């Protein structure tokens, strides 16, 4: 089994949703270890988000920072100043205020500094067919998980806002590599978008994605492992995260929720290929908070990238109050916002407590909550709960307030970081939003599909 070095682990995670599987003619070249692992047909208790197969959403996540020219996180001789210059030249975020690691040793924890990834690390993870240089990221959210062995770039046709059509170089579920994930597909190639606002006639972003036939037509996995063809499914988009943003947070065009589901807590499928685990797992609710605390979860699926407080650093397990708000409805119809973590609320006399956030980082103490705490950059995030099932059934929505009353916006990996560079247009904050909860307490809406060989 290949050794997962810090640079390879950065390639696995910091790509944050890039299209990452060898398509078509590229199969003649030896794939990288991550590529091979993500083609294996293993789904375990993988979430479904609707009763029927469909594309739920399409987004441009960010541009230019996949395959950053000159950046080499695997080269210990590359100085901090050199790496910083390469990242800023590509328009990536770079943290200048990192204190958890000595500058001379920055390459041991490159995720503390940037979400950009160099071409060498990308090739190390995915194989020599992928000479990524300033690639972009487009995301598609399916309601059912794709069958991994059928997923590749040649399955998709992306129509851009100027009317041109592009077949992406790569497509995969990475970095959503855990066996109970998999509905998010990330694609990348050059020129899938640019950083101009929609008011500029040269603005470029995807307006639709269509699944097209290829040599291994894309299949989706439904209830009880049933396979269905995805060919012909289409999704649309009318946003760019590089648009000019108004003062109204409901209009912000950064990452957002696409679905949310309440279930009993389970660790089924909480794992992934050994080459991908690195220091990222386990990060489920039980691993982070313990079985006595992690009794239920609200799993949020994101569109437009993984949620981050600034586009770079990890979301800490104790940051529920900054970013989220669950809402319950009493039998009289009163809506009760659950604003605090570690506070017992009584809803019609039934107890419910927000424990915290999981499926982002491994267990850590508050003293370890710093830039060196690595986030898995996935498109799922769990709000962990405890209390009575009767209380859980009172939950109706999850909110992202985004601004005001102590709340903060969320960003994706193209976001500004803590020390944005003057003159760089970074991706926008995510909007103020309310999402209705799918009640999965009786039927968790999950599927399992394992086919080896």
C-alpha cells in the first residue's frame, strides 16, 4: 500500500472537490493510488437525498488553484516565501499568520497555509495522465450516489455561459471518499469559469451539465443497490461565486446547502480506502464526541464547495453557534431556534441538546483548534445531537444565518483565508439560507453496493 505522505494527503484533501478520475484514453497510463481507490465499487450506507434519481444542483466552486505552477508541497527545499509567491500568483489564499508550525517546516502541514495544490502533488495522487495547470472546479450534486467504476470525465458535457461546451478532464467523488458519501461529483479542467462578475460580458461560468453516453455509461445506485442509468440527466446553474455581492446576505453566491437529513447516529460506512484515510479518519460523531453523546445527526450536503470559516482553515467541532441554527416546532406550531450547543432545550417537555460538529476533523482538544488541524474538505457536515427521539421529531429546518447576532458566513476553498491578498477576487461567502430537514429516523434513505474485482 502506498505511503500517504503529507504532500499526498494534501493532494487528496486540498483539491476539495476536483474531478479526479482517469477518463477515456487516459486509462492506458498507470493511474495514481487515489485514482485506483476511487474507482472501486464500494458504497456502504451511502446517503440518498430524494426518492428518484436526479441532478439536484450544479455550481462553479472556484478557479485556477488546482495544479498551481511552481508550487511543490513535497519539496522540503522549497521555501515558504517561494511557495507563497506561487500561490498568490495563481489567485489562491495564503495564510500569513500561521503560528502552529515553524515557517521552516511549512511543508509538513501545507494545509495550514493554503488550499492550492501543485501539479506534482496532483499527478502523484491521480496519475501521469493529469498534468493539471490552473484547473477549475465544477460540482454536480446527485440525489443518488454514482457507481464508482462508471464515473469519469467523459460522462459529462458542461455548457458555459458563452455557449461553449466542455468535456471535463476528470470527474470523481473526491474528496468525498468515505463509503457512506458519494453523491457529490466534482469535475475539473481548464477554463470552466473565470473571476469576472456577471455584469461583465466576458464572465464565464457553467450554466448546465448533462450526463452523456461514453464507453462506460454512468450509473447511479438506488435503494437496495439497484442500478439505474444516469445518461440524459441535466442540471442547471445561474450563479458564479465571483459575482459582485450585495449587502443582502440572502443573495450571496458562495457555497450553500443543497439538502439536509435527520437520522439516528450510525458509524456504518464511516471509513474509506486505506490510501485515503491518512490522518483524516475517524471523524464521525462517535469518534469525536463518544457514543453516549452522539445519538442523532443532521447531515448537511453542500453545493459550491466544502464549508470553511474563511475558505482555508478547518471548521472546529465547537463552532455550531457561529454558523448553524436548528429549528424545532412545538405541537402548538411555535418555532424554537436552537442557538446554543451543550444546552438542553425542552420541546413540549422533550429534551434535545446540540453536541457539536463532526465529519470534518478528527478528535482534538480545544488547545489543538488552530490552523494545523486538518479538515477533510468534504461536501458533508454533521450536526451531532442527543436527547429523546420525540424531541428529534420536532426538528423541521436547519438555518445558516450568515450574518448578525454573532453569526459568520461560510466560504469554500477559493475563499480569502485569514490574510487575503490585495487586488485578488476570491470566491464569495455563502448565503443566509433555511433548509427543510428530511426525516430519516424511520427510513434513513441509504444504499449499499459492493462489487469487487
